């Protein structure tokens, strides 16, 4: 497979189209959240995670807070903070905060939709580079979960379902409930 700007562009269009793909959108809030209030709640919660660590999207950013690349960049940031905490003496509290934030963000956000997203990209990618990137995403997430003491089947949300149908069990007012492994993390942030 030749990796050129043209092949990257063609592969991207094959997977995602010219506008937001309904088959595999790269945005968390498009997965199983039929009501605008659910989407708004999800976007606000994600932005709250970022703000809790002093982060915000760049003013010239053209992506939403729930784009796969933005969510993974936040996980990268948390890993860097964890590495810094490991290098410091007496940084046990900082280390614990970083690890709990990783667990909570994976459970409540990334893993609720990214495994399904990766499956959908693989199905559409054909022999493009995006096929391998989708496989890498799924393998990375599974490894991160194991590192944090979780199993993918404990936290991964169901795949994208028909438009308008909920993708996860819902609690009161249509808000998805936390996965079993994450229920003990309530109030951590």
C-alpha cells in the first residue's frame, strides 16, 4: 500500500465521506444519543474533564471536544502527567489523580464508543491505511484498559445503533449509567 497524500485523502473519504459520516462519525456524541440534551450533556462533561486539568480547545480548533483525536490527545496528556508524577518524589497524590482520571475518562467516554468506531472504520476502510489505524486504536484501548485493571468487555459500550435509538442502558432522564467497573469512581475528578 502506497502512502501518499492522495491515498490518505482517498482513504479518508472512503471511511468518513466529505461531510460527517453517519456510518462511522469520529464524534462521541453521535453514538447512541438521539436527544440534543444527551449530546449537550456529553459535550459539557468532556469539556469539564479538560477544564479540570486546565485545558481547553485552541481558539482556532476546528474540532469538537468529542472528536476521537481530541479525546485521545487528552489521554496522552494524562499519560504525560502520570509520567511526570512518577519521576517526582512524594507525588503519590498526583499519580493517583492521573490514573483515576484516565480510568474515569476511558469508562465514561472513550470506551463507550471508540471500540464500535474502530469496528466501523475497519469495515469501511478496505485496504487503506485507516484499516490499520482502526486496528491500532482497538488494540491500544484494550491495552490501556488492562493496564488500568479493567477489561474491554467491562466498559465498552454497544456499537452505534439505528439513528435515534439509545446505544447504552439509560438511567433517569435518558442519561447513560456508568459501567459496572466505573461505578466506584463516582465523584472522582
